[in-house]
């Protein structure tokens, strides 16, 4: 008999817990939707910023003249030399090719 009462008591506790969880669902849903809205706004702003920066980069790329490429490549090599851990450093000709591709 006591075993049955303990089982019943456990089920009552579980039912009460589930009822509390059910009542909390609307508030929890509202909180999640609010956080989702904030994240969507943040994402939208990041996308807009990305597009602005992408346009700015394209404008700058368009301003690169062929005679600027060796100087840009040399500056990039100088900046990277011994500052960045890379398996292999570019030669001037390789760097000029990369800069040329970016400006095309």
C-alpha cells in the first residue's frame, strides 16, 4: 500500500512540475522571440556594414593603377616578414600577381 502511495505522490509531483512548465511556456516563448528579434537586428546591421565595406574595398581596388602594384606588393611583403607565422613567404613576383588579381 505504501509503495502505491509513493508512486502516486511521485506522479502528483511530476504533474505539478509539468503544469508549472506549461504555464511558463508563453513567457519563455516571448523571451526567446525577443532575443531572436535582437539577433536579427544585429545580423541585419552586420550585413549592411559588410556591404558598405565591400563597396569601399571595390572603390579602392578600382583606384589601384598598374604602376602601384609593385609598391603595394613590396609593402605587403615588408609588413608580413617575420610578423606573421607562415610556412612560406611570397616572392615579389607572386605578391604582385596577387595584388594584380585583386585590382582586376
